[in-house]
């Protein structure tokens, strides 16, 4: 099941014993993802980074959690507006 939030690549993965939101970096050519789970997942459930969070019940909340807790960034200017980027593709802010 694929759900798109704004213009970000966020998918919902549901399996027999677990479900999670998969937030993908929007930088061209980047395959970095972070999984945000409603419940703790077994170690073999995924092969990328995971953030467990009980309250991630929507794509928007998963995106917000990735930004707040995993160091991801929301684009705010021009063509980057509304896209999310992993820490490798963060732009410097005035606070950094």
C-alpha cells in the first residue's frame, strides 16, 4: 500500500505481524529511508534504519517524527519546498 503525503515519498508497509511508515529521502538518486513504526518491530523486519514510535499513526506524523528525531529536514524554498531530506542532504540553517 503506497500513500503519498504532500509531495514526499512515504509508503505504508503492512505485514502479518507488523506495520510501519517508510519515509524516503527526496534527493535525486538517494535511496536513504527511515522506518517509523506504530509498534516495536522484530529485528528481521527491515534492512534500514528504524525509529520506534507509538504515536506514528499517519504519514504526516511519520514525516514529522523523521524530521524531529532522525535529523531529517523539510525543504522550505523553491523546488525543494515540501520535500524531506536525509541528514546527508540537509541544507545548513542559520542555527548551524
